[in-house]
């Protein structure tokens, strides 16, 4: 059974590109365009990994990450933060809130695929 | 009225006065001084109102109508200036221990004995007629009370000395003056008892005059209207109510007003009560309004009484000077007559006592003492001691002065009206004005100048007023008075140099002042001042700049023993010991130390103490006699003064510097905070820009790589992805342009082209530029522009950009096919108002202000909605701000959001730049 990935970003074109990439690599993909949608989506069906943008309307990525990590059920769910703000502070903040990895925009598509594969434990 | 009652009453009254003075002195000794009170101070100044006021004003009013008022207008005008002029005089007098007006002049001009003596001489000669006038008034009132209505006053000159009441009045006053003025052995103390007694007398004379005024005006007649009405009915009296309109009339009004302004300041007795007896400068504040009020009250019934007297007695039978007494007597009101008699007696005795004491102090300090000191080894000094000698001297002088007044009275007073005699004295004391006033405000006024001025002024006074007053009653030949000496017409005393259209007083004042002021100014300009003069001139003129302690003149080459002996001789052992205890350093008080050198402070203090006892000029001579070596030069004193003031200035500068430093520090702190804030803002801006740039870049790179790695992609998908790349590239370009725009705008309007523009043309251009956008989204643009131009001052390109931003915003948030977008332009007051309304979802209320922040995106806008750079509105706001305008957003209900821009009308007040 393919692993499930939730892509959360308020930029439709970025969602579109990531969705294409993940599907191509054989994952099941679901999308959300803001923090609240993301939480709903996670509750509805738990993904194995969340690609989570930081700057989003309604609830930003940090808040979503924190909420998810507070729930023990989601303890082994992987979270990868995506951000266009490339400063070290943001990276630290994301990791300390419980994110597994951190990707800076603009990203190399290969990097994203590699990181996701690594975190999900399959070499594809 | 029985004669014994008329004689005994003044005695009783004087006894009461003396009891008051005695009690006041006792209270002062026990520390409850009555004179530290502005009301007592003001009432004591009212010693200005003498028997002349009491009887003479009515006399003058009967002759001349309202012109009697000038004598009271002058002091009232002067009272306005008291805080400026009199306060300075008081401060000077306190610092230099000035004891009299002659002492003031002497001290100012280098502690000159000659000037002090001259001023004293002028004062004695000038005031003698004034004292005579009081004697005349008292004896006349006595006669009236005794003989009315049977006899006319007997001519004083014809009775023998023993039978002459005025002689006994003079003796009585001399005795009481001695009691008031020299009761204390210590001559330096203020005469507190005298001041309180004089204040009491001022109340008595005011009440007496008001009583008779009320009686005459409201009981004898039916109020002032009645009196004036009856006067109007009589042809020959009507002009009394009018102000004289001849040229000399106005001239004499002015002259009399000026004279009385000088009198209130420079009459020796006024100087005594206002300056020497002043204990607190703040009392002047009360006196400055209360004293004019007193004058008003004591004058309010003068005219009614004068007119009533003329109506009542017809003309000629009663001397108008006696109306105040004669009216109640004629009505049989003896009690009131007695009260009036006492009031007049009060007025006369107050003046005689204070004036005589003031003159006696001057004569003893400035005439007799210098002569005595020259004969230092006179046996009498050794026998009685100097302090006792001063007291005895003053007593003799008092008797002499009063008798001099009596002599003048016997000589001429019968032929002159009260007012005329008083005015002669006024002109004499006015001679002090130039030397004192110039001396207080002009450092250049010199001793020879003051001397010349005083001598010339006094000489002119003697010639134009005193001599004729002696000639009138036949004591001098009349011919030179009328035709000029030796028949030289232009030397005629009343018409000097042919100036014959003035009355004698105005004439004398004019010539004496011309000579006096001219003498002071010209000679001062032509002569050099001695060191002592320059020191005193500086200390006087700059009196408010320095404290008493600053004034040091002696390089201390005197021994402590010498100073002690000198002080003991003049001020007593007790005060000498006090002075030594204060100024001699501990350990030096032992008897064997008396040969050591006295500290300069002690020497200077000794001089000040002596000044208070024997006058400043004598004090200087005495101190000089024990100080071996030179007094400081002007430069020396100025150096000491400057050192002190430099130290003060330096510490003030230090304080100022430290205040400035504190201020600079806090300014720096604020600037630093602001910089930090700006730095943070800039940091955030850079971070925001980087975020906004990275977002489209992310899509471009991602799709680029996808397209590259997936060559076998299906055509529609490939095309879709390429379109994304293109769109995002466009977005990137737009963003970069806007960031550049913003930074250009942020830097201000340095490169802007400021012109007067028609805002509706700007809107038209912006509409044309965005027409493509509108037609693409099928949204209608509704322009509602006024017919006329809407001039604004600004940069065309920026304003067009502003409107384009608003229009594209509006069209972006309007659903395709919906609409319209409305643009309204109108003039509101001096503002041009542009309103762009869309039919979109509107702006949440809490976002209305924040949408103008850079990169601010409304959070809950639905996904998929078109997004801008987040800079469009920030740019709009910046442009509006830089055009002295404002922008804000509001929700227009169903219609969507409105963005309103207000710009000032060109040429209006709101434009800062031309």
C-alpha cells in the first residue's frame, strides 16, 4: 500500500508541482491550502508525511506542526517544513517544534524526492 | 469754643501719638514689629498729604478749579513706576546703608562729602518754606477755631513772639520731633515708633477730611449735583469746573504733575518713609495701588467743599484755605470743627516730624559730622563720647530747622497761599531728580556732573522762586524782580530770557531742570570718574546683579584692635563685639590678637555699620583713617566682583552643560531606539521581499525541473506547466519592479517633477492604462469626474501609478462580469477627493488599516484568489503621504470596498512646497 503524503501550501502552483512529483514517485497525495484545512485533512485520514509550508493564512505552519506534535497519535508521522524565509532562525524554530526536516524554497525537486524517500524509509 | 480746649487738645493728641510710637517701639523690641506690614507702610507714605492737602487743596480749588489735582496725579503716575524705580532705590539704600537722600547722592558719586553737604543744604533751604507752611496752617486753623466768625486771622508778622501762636506751635513740634526722632540713644535704628505714629496720623487726617466732606456735601447741601448746579447758575464761578484751555494752563498742568512725581520720590521725608524705613521690598506691591487709592479718597471732597464754601460765604470774607474749618463752625457743628482741626493738625505734625527728622539726619551726617571728624581731638568728643554727641547734635539741629521754618513763616508766609509755598519746596527737591535718576541708570554720570547740575539747578531755583518770594512781602527791593536786576529785562526772575508766558512755578521748573539736567549730562561727558566713583556707579546701576557681600573695597591693612575701637566709638561696644565675633576667625578673638591684621570682610562690614550711623562719606573717611594703605582701585574692585560673578557664571555654565549632556543623552537614546526600530523594519522588509521573491521562483524552478526530467509528458500537461512558469515569471518581474518603485518612493521626492496637475486628467490616463485589464475581466469602469479641473500639486507619473494601483486592485477583487468599478472625483473644501469603489467582497473591518502595510495579505482570502505583491497599497499610501495627502479604506456596505485618496488643492494651505 502506497504511503500517504499531505501537501500544505497556499501557493496553488507550488502545490501543483509537489503533487505531480509525489504522485510520480508513487505516493498517495492529498492537498490543503491553509493550516486549518491541513489539520482537518490529517484528522480525516492520517498521512505518513506532511509537506508543510510555513507562511500560510489562518494558521501558519509552525502552529500546525505544534498542534500535530501535541497529539501522541501522530507521533511517528513525518513532518517536513517548507519555507521561503531562509534564515537560520526559522529553521531552528521549525526543528524545535518537532519537524523532521526543513526544505528552503526554491527547492531542487530531486532534494525533495530524496528527503521524502529517506524519511519514509524506502529507496525508490 | 473755649480757648483752653483748643490749646489742650493738640497736647493730648500729641501725647496719644507719642504713646502709640512708644508702644510700637516696645513691640518691635519684643520682636512683634508693626512696620513689617504693607498697610502701615502705605499709610506712612501718606505723610505726603500735609496741611497743604488738608487746607490748601480747597484753597487752590477755589482759585483755580480742578488744577489742584495735579499734585495727586503725579504720585499716582509715579506709583506705577515704583516697582521699577523705587525698588531699585530701596535695594541700593539697603546695600549701602543709605540714611538720607543726601547720603544717596554722596554715596553714588564716590562718597563725596561735598555733594552730600550740598544736597543737605539744598534740602534744608528747599524744605524750610514747606515747614513754614505747616506752621502757618496750624496757627491759622487755631485762629479760625478761636475767633470765628468775629475776627479775620490776625497777621502773624505783627504780633510779638510770645503772643504768636505759631511760635508755640513750632516749639511744641520741635519737642515732639526730638521725642520721636532721637529718643533712642542709638542713632542707627529705624524709627519704627515714628512710622507707626505717622501711619496713625494718616488715618486721622483721612477720616477728618472725609467727615467734613460728607457733612458739607450731603448735609449742608444736597449732594455734589446740588453744589454743581448752583455753581453753574452763577456766571463768574462756572469756569472753575472747566479744565483751563490756555497754553500756559496745559503747561502748568504738565509742570505740576512732573513736580509732584519728583516730590513723591525725592522729598526728604518721603525718602525717609519709603526707602529708609522700608523693611520689605514686597510692601511696594501693596503701596503701588493702595497709596493712589488713599490720594483719591482724600481728594474726593476737595472740589465740593471749595465750591460749597464759595457759595456759602460769597467772596472775600473767608480765606478759602480755611473753608474746611469755617463751614462746620458757621453751621455751629463744633465737634466736627474740632475733629477737622485735629485732622489738619495731624497732617501738619506728621509732615513736620518726619521732614525735620530726615533733615536732621542729613545735617548731622553730611554737614556737621564731616566737620567734626576733621577736628578729631575736640575735647567735647572725648568727654561725652561720639554717640551721645550725635544725639545731642541732632536735637539741636531739629530745633534749628523748626525755628528756621518759623522764621520763614514770620518773614513771608502771610502773603502766600499754602499751595504756592509748597510748590516752591517741590521745585527745590526736584533738583535731586537728575543726579539720582541718572546716577541710578547711567554709569557715566560723574561727581563733577552731579555737582554742576545741583549747583545750577539750585541757583536757578533761588533766583526764580526764592528771591521773588522774599521780595514780595517787601524784604527785598521789588524793582529788580519786575524789571530785572540793573534794569536788564531778560534777567527778570519770573521771565528769564524773555520767557514770560509761564506761571512762576512752571517757569522756574523749566529753567532749573534745563540747567540741572544739562549740567549733569554735559559735565559728566566731559569729565573722568575717579576709581571710587566708578566703583559706586557700577554698584548702583547694577545693584540687582550683585549681593551685598560682593562689595569689598579695602585691602585689609588695619588691625583688629583699630577696627574694634572705631566701631565702639560710633556704634557702641556691643555691636562692635558682634561684628568682631562674626568676621574674625576663631582663635583670633583673644585680646592679644588685636594687633593682628583685620580680615577685609571686617573692614568692609565696619564701613557699612558706620555708614548707617554717620553717613557713607564720613564712614569712608573714618575707615580710611585706620586703614594703612590704599583703598582698592576700580580695577581691583571690579576684579573681585568679576571673580565672584565669574564663579557664579562658571557654575551656571556647568549646570547648563550637564543639563545639555543629559538632554543629548536622552536624544541619542531615542535616536538609537528609532534606529533599532528602523533596522528591524528593514530586516523584516528584506525578509518579506526574499519570501515574496522565493515563492514564484519556487514554482518556476520546480516546474522547470519537472519539465526537464519528464520529456515524455503529455502535451496538455506540459503546456499547463509551461504556462505556470510564464505566469510566475511575470509575477516575479512585477514584484521586482514594485520593490524598485517603492524604494524610489521611499527615498522621497528628490527626483520628482512637481507640477500643478489636473487630477481628472490623471484619472483618465490611469483608466486608459488599465482598460485592457478591465476588458479582460469584463468589468465596467464608471468614471464620475467633475466638469472643471481639479488642480493638485504633484508628480504626474506617481499620481498615475497611484490611481492605476487602486484601479487594478479594484478590478482584481471584482468577479469577472460583475461590477462596476466606480471612480468619483470631487472637491471637498480645499481637498481633492478621489474615491475608487469596487463591488468585491470588501475588506474585513480589522484589516482596514493594516492593508496599507507592506506585504500585508488579507489572511482569509480564499485560496485561488489573485494575489498581488502586497506592495500595491503600500505604494499608494506612500505616494499620497508624499503629496501631503492621505488614503484610507472603508467598506461601502453592499458595494464592496472604497479606497479614498485626499490630496490638497494646489496653492492651498496644506501644500508645503511652492
